[in-house]
C-alpha cells in the first residue's frame, strides 16, 4: 500500500480510538446513547463507543450517598423549629435506566418528600415530643421516601433527624426551666439533709439527757445509801434518827462552806450569826424532823382508820 494512504488511515484510526475509548470507575455506571436513543449501560472498566454515533449521556454513582435537608416548621405549641434530616440513599443496580431517565433531579425530589413528611408530622407534636419522638419522625420519612423513590430506581437506606434547633429565645427559656427544676430538687435534698441533722441532733440530746438523768439518779442513790450508813453508825453510838439526820445536814452545810472558801474565784456571803447559831440550827432541824415524823404517823393512822371505815360500810 502506498505510504501516502497509510499515514491518513493510521491518523484516522487514532482519532477514532481516542474518541471511542473511555473508562468507567468502580461503583459507577455510564449510560451510552446511540443517535439520541438509549443503547447500553456500561460498568467499571475500559469500553468503546462509536464516535459521532454513540455518546455518553451520563454517569451515575452507585455508592451510598447522603443528602442533608434543613426544614423549618411549627410545632403544636406554636414554636418554630429547624430540623436537619440526613437521608442516605443509593441507586439500585437493576434500575439504573429508571434512575437515569425517569427522574430529572433526585435531590429535589427527595427534599420535597422530606419537607412534606416533616410538615405533616411535626405540627402534631409539642416541642418536647419532637425531641423524644425524633426517631418516629425519621422512620416516617424513611417509609415515605422508600415507597416513592423505589419507582425511580432509588433505595432509601436510612433517614436520620440529626439536629433539632428551636428559636434561641425558646432554648434559653428551656434552659431556665431546667435550671429551676434542678435547683428545686437540690433544695429538696438540702431540706431533707437538714431534717436528718436536726433529728439526729435531737436524738443525741435526748440520749445525753437520759444518761445525765441516770447519772444524777445514781448519784442520789449513792448519797442516800451513804446517809443511811451514816445514820446507822450514829444510832450505834446512842444518837436517834432525827438527831443523826440533823447532824448530817449541818455537817454538809459546813462542808459546802469550806469547799466554796477553798475556791479563790468564788464569792461567799455570810449572814451575821451569834455564837450559838450552830446549836440553834441543829435544834431547829431536830424539832422539824420530829414534827415531820409525828405528822407522818398521824396521817398514816388516819389512812388506816379510813380504810377500816370503808370496809365496814
């Protein structure tokens, strides 16, 4: 063949190859049209199309994709709130044709469905319920989208309500309410703790008083026992009970005066007395004890007679 013709043929072949060869990346599908009509779907690898006859109509990503949609709506208690919804979706491998030709813009279609579902569900709920039931809202979006988008070759993997943002003034009010509630609980705990401290202190004081009273009673019991022994000793030397008691009282009186005098910081006031005041006081005490004993005996006799009279009646 004449070299003159070989060069143009080789050059034309190179042009055809350069225009006809193309590659498709992994997890991607290429749509080939021939003379304006759908021809084939090409997956990953090296492919050839006829130049000027075939053309690449588009490439579709077969991986899972995410679309974030922000919707502003009003709750049942008239609070405006912004919700951010993340929709994860992918193109079904057996419906690439539908995804390419039946839907012009998948993002706009998904966004429209998200707006429709949120503005139908959220106005039925109070603001607090929106936070609590956000998973229910996400499930409603996923269910609605999955049913609608499947016709167009799209599968909805997951719908997530990732953010709920009320008006700043509403958030500030909610924070104040929460802070007030926590302060109330803290005050209740502090009151309960104070009550426990008061009860414990009262119990401790009561126990202290009981032990103090028991100590005083024991002390008086021992004093009485000592007095009884002293009276017996004095009786053994010929002093009767009235005189012994008076003597003990006088002795204690002077012991008390002596103890007060030994303390340098105490003040002692002594009333003027005659030299015979000690014996006079002793005589008065003996007379008092004797009179008391006589009165006691008389009362005892009277009670016995009254008891006898009641029995006779």
